[in-house]
């Protein structure tokens, strides 16, 4: 299986290329499969080549679709990367929220951190996408990034007792994101998995 | 690997060649303004006003030029910050001095700061490796404060890298938002963020208030001018 096939998978199901020829699948299912493969491919190509080198041609090739099919799904490359980012961010925050249910205080912070790292460790490409800096000119990606950090900061604010306006938690989450980016690009999943205890100490300490 | 042209071989690694230095500065300024991905060598040439052949005498590619320019400027900036911190006397004063120097740099040269703080991730390769090395280096410098704490009160491992990354993340976010005027507003919270893991909440609060007072003075001086 290629790295692209494992890089992003809603619900844990790796996106696979459909069999060639007549497969009898409804058009909506074909479109959805293509879209998922394209966002997975964008995540994988970004991890390998970075924002400076990624191209529509390479993403489409990795996804096993034509470039004309790419443009049926996305207006341009950045629409595709944004979709990959937003899908990944949604998975991350949903996983953390689910893990935090029924817990409070330090236990809540620890449960959220463990859930986030458990999701990202086997998917270092997704970790790099969510934690790395987008190009300064990619305004929509920065907006999506701010939205993700604000959601994570809000969760941390709750776990830390909800005092103050949340600025401290936003700064802490930004720092944690930078640390994840460093470890994700410097050794992948193993380095991320090792961050659980240090991050629990760094994020919860008042 | 092909051999360097004679002139490029001579100037490789030299920062004192004015043409080479101008090209590197133009590369960073163009990358910060337009985005590294969008920058072509032509736009770098337009900025520094020299001849095309000069670029190729000094650099093999846009990628090489950015990576060398990045390393040169990051090393220079890091040295300035560490020097400012050491001259201040103790860790907390040093941190104030270094952060203010960093904010002044970002305020005065936002396009170069954007290249240093954001576009290295986009360029990847040597620039990204240098960025990571620099965060580790600054993290070690910050962690010198651990020696002043009792062993049982020392902050957790990775605190220095966490704090250094947090500073870079704050500035990167503000610079990406394109609002240098808004840059300074986050200084008090950042001072608290930096101080708290090493010296506790009370000291962090003092630094936050000191930064607020500094900003009030700064605004007053700006209004008086």
C-alpha cells in the first residue's frame, strides 16, 4: 500500500483507488472516493515535498485521478489542501472531545492530549499538515489554522478551570503545535507518541 | 554534482561580498512579501537591481539562495538576541531585552521576518532544518533558567523548545495576519508565557505588567514624536 493510501482515512478506512472499468458504483460514490483520495494524496505529497514543491499534477497522480477530474472537485491546489486540513482538523477535535467526555481538570487535559497524539502518531503526514505553518499568502489555510487552535485552546481552557479570557491557553496551544511540528518532521510517529507526558505537564501547569 | 562556477566557488560561504549579501536580502524580502513559492529569480533581481548573471555567479538556484540567506540571517538574528540577553544581566531582564529586540526586528522588517518565521516551512530542505536547529538552540538558551530552580521545581523536559516554538508561533501568526501594528499587543502575554514555566505564576505576572508598562511608555514616546 502506498503512503498516500494510508495518509488520511476518515473513520480509519484507507481511501483506495476504485477498480478500473465498469464497477457499477453510483456516481456519488465515485465522486466521494475521488475526493477522499485527493485530500489523502495532498496530505502525503505535502509531507514529502512541502508547500514549496506540491503541485496539482502530483496530487492527482498520487490519487490515481486525472488533473481534469481534480478540477471537478477543487478550484485549485489550495482548495484541496484546505479540504484536507479541515477534514483532519475535524477528526482531531472530534477525537479529543470524545476522549475528554466525563473527565475534568488534569485528567481531562491528559485524556485530550493522549487522544490527539494517538490519532496523529500513526499519521505523521497529517500531523505535519495540521501543525506546520502554511505559506504566508495562503489566507484561507491560516484562517483554518486559527480556527483549529482556537477550538483546542477552548478545550484546554475548560480543562484548566476556565479562568481568564483564554489568551494563555491559545499561546500554550500554539507552542504545543510548534512542538508537534518539530517532532513530526524530525522522526514521525515515535517522536510524537513520546510527547504525551511532557505535553501534559507543559499544558496543564498553571 | 556539478562544479561551482569560479566566482560562485570563491564567494561560497562569504557574507562580506556586498552583491551576495544584497541578493540574499532581496530573496528574503521578496519571499516574505510574495511568498517563497511565488518568488522567481527575476523578482529577486528586480529588488536588488543588479544583473541576472550576478545571481547565477553566487547561487545555483532559488532554493540554494533562500537556504543560504535564511541560515545567514537566522544566525545573525540569533546572535543579536543572545547578545542582548546576556548584556542585560540576569535571565528575566535578558528575556525582556531579547524579546523586545525580536519584536523590533519583526516590526521594522516584517517581510524579512515573514520569510524567517513562516516561509522556511514552505521552502523545506536546508532552511527548514536550520529553523529546527535554531529552535533547539534557543530552547537550550532558555533552559539555562532551569539551573536557578530547585531540582524538584524544575520545569519539565522540552520546556525550552516548547517556549521557543511558542514565541515563533506567536510572531508567525501575527505576521501572517499582515498586521505588524498589532504585533506588539501580544508582548505582555508572551512575556508571561515565557516566564511562568521557569519562575512561577507571580514572576510571570510581574513580567506581564512590566511589558504592559513598556508598551505604555512606547506608545507615549510614539505620540510625543
